[in-house]
């Protein structure tokens, strides 16, 4: 891939005021909450902290890893680029779950001289030891804003279902069909000659019971793909929320880096089957889903964040344009996503939509 874009332009707000330039040379402070996977032991956690201490020192990052049981609050402060890349890596680390932003601000000073692990039996004790600027963020976050009914959830109302399940028993049957289908795809590594009869039998259901809700195996595959998309959308919302992006470029960089990292993650279904799902259009970038995600991201931004002026329609347009291009690149060669020129191209496409005049965006351009 060739190309790139001038990323130094500030996006325009609804009233035409230019957003301030990103303070690239200043200290960035990022605070996030995560939960360790159940299998992660305390010796493993301490080994991770020791590795992080060495790595962060080399990157010029100071801060603290606060721990209460299997929950963590990590404070990272340092140059904007290393702090942002470190957060993307941690958000996709399989040893962490439920990674949620608590604070992301630019331009202040450092509050820590070094980086270390600090444990306590409860968050109140750790808050007392934390510097005042971050003490209020030491603890679990509030639940993230839930996106409106969209993506997989909308299938329960319309979409590929012949008849929406009304009772809990019907919803359980549909879940069993989806779980059984995914297990079959992982087992075979291909769609092959899978039929709804096969999936219903393996799920312990009769064919008429399955056909009551789903017309064929292809509708079931589309629903399974959308279920994964919905889960990833929630992860993206948690990644983007509560972040005080200084301009549209910083917001676009976070969204692009998340998308690239997610696209490069190994698929449990295997690369060949993943490509097949894209080629046969089982995987779709839904405008309805993008609108719901954009609204949830906007709701999660701090009230004073200048990027709220971008508005839901332009954010949706930017995410759709960037995701569509990333999808096309993946179909050609996913390794292209590793190239800086490709990242710059994705940034340029998303920024083009974020910086578009309000009159060209759908809707009124207001924030959610």
C-alpha cells in the first residue's frame, strides 16, 4: 500500500472553530482498569510487573500498577506515542480482561518518579497513597455506556431469524445452535458441507426446532459473525471511553491502532476460514452497528473533550470508511497492515470523514 495524509490538521467543530493541536511533546497520563484472567497467579503477576518496570524505564514511562485481588489500575505517564502504543498492547493482552479507560489527559507533569507494582487489600488504602491528581481514578470504573440495539442483538428482533425467540427457552436454543456452529467451524477449519441439520443434531435439538428460528446454516453463520462483532464493539467502546482526546488526529490514531491490532490477532477459526468469511460476505461492516458504537463512544468522552464537537454522524462515517478500507487490505494481504504507510493511509481516510464540514455528515452533527 502507498499513500498517507497530512495528519497535522485540526478538525473543525460544529461552529467552525479549529480544535487545538495535539501536544505531541508533552507528558501524557493514561489510567485504566483491567481484570486478570482467573488462571493468572500472583508469581506470574509479579514477573509481569518486573518486565514492565524494565520496559517502561527504557520508554521513559513512569507510573504505578495498583492491585487489589485480580483487579488492576495502571497509571502510565510519559511521551504520548509510547504511552498510547503500550495501552493498545495491553488492551489486546490475553492475560487481561475488561480493559477500560479511567483517564487520558495530556499536557500535565509527572506524578511518579518511577514505575512499580503496589498491592493492598482494598482500593481505599491505595487511594490514600496515590498522588491527588489520580487518586479519584484508583478503583473500578462505572459500567460503560451500552450501545443501542444493534449488530447481533438486533437479530433477536429482525435480521436473519425466521421467527424471533420470545421465551427464554427459545433464546437458549439459539445460543446452543450458535455455540455448536462455532465449535464445528473451529474443528473443521472450513464451512465445507455443514448443514443446519448437522448443527441441530450436535446441539441436541431437532431440525424442526432449529428451523423454527433459522432458515439455513448460512443465516446462522452470519449471526455467529455478528455476535463476535458485537463483543469486539463493546471492547472498542471500553477502549475509547473516558479519554480526553486533544484533537481529531489523536482520536483517529486510537481507533486505527485498535483496528490494526484486532485485525492482526490470530483467529481461532484460522486464517483461511477467516478470509472465506470475508470473501463470502458473512462478515459485514454495518452502518447501523457503526452508528450505535459511535454514539456509545461519544457518550463516554469527558464532557469537556473537544472531540465531542465531531458528533456521532461524522464519527460513524470515519469508522465506516476506515473499517471498509482495512477490510479490503485484509482481503489482499493482512500483513500490509503492519506497514507505517498503510497506517497513515487508514488515518487519512478516517480523518477525512472526521474533518468534513458538518453539512456533509448525516444528521445534525451533534454529539450524543
